[in-house]
């Protein structure tokens, strides 16, 4: 297992029948909407893995995410404060989401993000865009 310092990011996970729990890692600058997008996904049945800081590590050929002990089960709701959220422990990472301010390309070339010596598919979305939740869900939908 290869450890990495905590990343400034948020991770949430979705259950897929026949596949199990799969996580996405949401990154972007402060105020870009990481927690906001995570809360909208949680509202659709996803579970929080970690908010604000995420441990990412490799085991075998896969990447995994988990919360630092100090913030496990908590997330920041801007304007509300710290709230409790349904939690998943260690979950396999299948997608990195980078929040951007600009309008994403219509048909972008495939990209990857390298973490802990492994690669994961990268999706760039405008976090506050109404369709961001559906784009993330579509990007990890089983084929």
C-alpha cells in the first residue's frame, strides 16, 4: 500500500448493483463548489467518504479514498456550518472530478489524473452547473 499526504478535496461514493461502492474525488480551488456538488450527490443517494481533506492510497493496481480520522463523517455546508453525513469508509476511487470556472469543452479528449503512482480518469465540470450531478453520474455509469 502506498500512502499519500491528504489532498484538499472531497470524496463521495455510489453503490452500483453487481459492482459495489465506487468513489469519485472532487477537487478544485476553495469556493469552487466541492462540498456543494457532494451534497447534491448525497441528496441522490450517494454517501460521503471525506470532505475538505481526503487520504488517497494505492493498493494493488487500484486507488482508494478514505477520510482522515479528525473529520470522518463531517462536512462543511457553506452558510450553515459543520454537519454530519452518512459515511462510507474506504472506497475504491474510479473517477477524479476537477471543478472549473470556464465552460467545459463539448467533446474533450480523455484525460487522467495521477495519484499515488496510479492513474484515474479525469472529468472537468463546472461545479455549480445544474447538470454537474448528472454528468458525474453518467461518467461512472456501468456500460
